[in-house]
C-alpha cells in the first residue's frame, strides 16, 4: 500500500507536535506547517530518526491570506497527496474587545477561521476524488459558548465547531470524515504566549497536551464528529446546554478573568 500522509498546521509545538508524533508512530508520513523554521526542522529530524517516516517542512504564516494556496502549490509541485488534514494552527488575543488591537484580532480571524476553511476546501476535492480522507479541525470548549475577554477567539472556535459538524454531514457516504477536537485549557506555549495561564478557568482545570492529542487522534481515526477531552470539559460543555444564555456570559466573564 502507498504510504499515507498527514498535513498538520501549527505543528512546531503543543497539540500539533503531539499529533505529529502520533501519526509518525503509525508510520504515516508528514507535512509540517508552522512559522518557526528551526523548530520544524528539529522536529522533522527527530521524527525521521525515531519512526522512519518521510517529513516535509513548510514554513508559512497562516495570517497571510496567500498561505493556503502557497502550501497547496508546494504539495502539487512535490506530488504529495494528503490523506489527513489537521487544521491545528491558532492564535489568541486576550482582553476586553475595546482594549485589543484590531490588526491582531483580524490576524486571529485569518488564522483560526479563514485559513482553516481555505485549506479544507483546497484539499477536499482530491480526497473526494480518491474516496478517502480524514480532516481534524482543532476548536475549543470555548466554541460552545460566548466568552467575554475572549470574544473573537471563542467566536472563531464556534465557527470551527459549526463548520466541522455541518460538513461532516455534507460528506456522509463520500469516504471523507470530519472531526472537531474541542480541548479546554491546555498547558502549551500557546497559552503562555496568549497570557492566559493565570485566568480562573485555567487555574480551575487544565490538561497536558499529550492526552488532548491522543483523544483527538483516536476520535479522528474512529470518524467521530466531535471530541471533548477530559471529564471536567465534558461536564462544562454539557452544563452550557442547560444554562440560560445571559448567565453563560456572566459565568464566562468570571471564569475568563485573571485569578486574584
């Protein structure tokens, strides 16, 4: 059988790095996308050495609207077919909407929402032509409810969740499955860079990257539509369904505020 290949965005650290390792362990070749060339090259060398898989590195900034087409252009020039697409790249801007920078927020939308959609639609036709493929979109438990102090980030994750669930139904019986991974607070470089490690929700409950990635990978391979890792996160998502919307935003602001 021809070796399969997974493309992972945001692969240089955190959940993306753990997912890359899980694919490599199963003998699946990789295309790793991130902005940090040095980290990507080090990760690629490590995975090649440990698991004997082929690893292609592409340095791209998904905040640039041209990045998805550039990635697909390189794939075509190198004749690399993608069997697994993992839209993991993301960014976050914390704080009241009126205090945040519009340029950073628009870049967030480009990465978390537009690039995810663009890459999916560019790579989907070849999957459909082959009659096989799997897509994993990484959202968040924040996608289940509006969150003051994190308004645009959670709105993009709500989009990722809704988009994933809808196209999973569109693609029934095509051989292509779509899974949405919705982690809660996770201990990553991403959380550190976003400056959210001291918010109440993060202090209340957070997970390591490995079990989050394992849950997403397992769900992807089983063709699940939505994966929420961790008991606390599952209970939180369930409770949101039965809580009045106005109270959800009040609780959301309390949990997203910095711990005193």
